[in-house]
C-alpha cells in the first residue's frame, strides 16, 4: 500500500493504491487529505472489496500506521493485520505508480475532483486489464474487454 500525488485545480491530492505481491491492483482511493481518517477510509474500502490481508507493507507514513493500528484495535489477536514498515518491500507498488504517473503527468492536473476520480478509474481499469486482471473472455483484447465492461 502506498500513496502518490495527483494535481487538481493546482492543489495536490493524495491517491492511495494497493497491490498484492504479484503486482495485481487491489484497490485505489482519491483523497483531499493525507491523514488517519483518509488512510482508514482507504483500508476499509480495500478490505470490503478484497478481504482482510494477513500482512500489509507500508512506507514510513504515520497516518497509514495509525489507521492500521486503529483497525487492529477492534480485531482479536489472531485476526490482526501484520504491519511492516519497510521501504524495500514497497517497491512493487512504487513501480506500479509509474504507469499512472506516465499518463497523468502530461495532463498537468485536473480541473475537478469528480473529473480526476472518473479519469483515474478508467486509467486503473485499463491498467488492470493489461495486467490480465478481470479477464472475462481470454480471447478478447484489453480494449474489447474495456468496452464490454462499460458498454
């Protein structure tokens, strides 16, 4: 799990992303702030869509650690999420950010939060299809799967 920055109306927003150890996208979340509340919202969304992980690798962000600690407070000891704060283990997601940045950087920012969110959903969907995630019919190309999903 990691976050990166996205510019909207000249202001930096935080784009949380999570990938598994195979590099497949688990979930993503755009937030105005980088705090415990935003990180917890992302973790709850990711857990609701993909299930509770055994281990989570994060960087040295205090907000992410605080959010995971608060989630663990409500779980029994045997069900708690193991939190590892090691930069070297976060390189899979740092490499995955490259794809998002390659597309959003030339845009020089978005004009609205809603527009940024809609565009990022489309970019993530295309990237997930290229990585072989959510393959509906193996004979369809990624762009055909994209149109089948949105059409």
